[in-house]
């Protein structure tokens, strides 16, 4: 059976404690939220740490080097 293009792009959910990139921020995965979302902790441009629920497909795993 052929694999649809949409299924080929599906990435596994990031594990708890993983560092990921979300938009222009580096974030830590705190755990699963409702539906297709995970809770992340990140530091915003104003220097305040925030917890946010985001869709896990919008998270990009970090490569081998942080900076």
C-alpha cells in the first residue's frame, strides 16, 4: 500500500525533558497536553519564563549543537 505524503511527514512526539525549537525560541518539553499539544517552558524576549501549550508538529528537535 502506498504511503500518503501527509503520513510521511509525521514525526514522533518529543519526550518529556527534551530541548526543542519553537519559532525563535529554545524550549523544554514538560509533557503532553490535550489533543495534539504538548506543554513547553520557554523564555520570551522580555526575559519572562512562560509555560505554553503548543501543537507538537510545530516543534523542531535540536541538532547536535545548541549555539
